[in-house]
C-alpha cells in the first residue's frame, strides 16, 4: 500500500501510525465576497 508516496506494509499484528504532513495547495484559495470570509481558527 502507498501513503503520501511512501510504501507502507499494513498487518493485523501491530498498529500503524503515520503522521499527516501538510501539503501545498494546487490552486489558490477562491475569493470570497466582502464580509463572507471564514473567521480564522483560534
């Protein structure tokens, strides 16, 4: 099995934990109408 471009072997013998690495977006964020931009998360 492949995960984020890395070959991974999954078995029932042991649990497998993989970190999720942030990826660069392929496209820029869409523009929002004035006053409709989502609030930033704190």
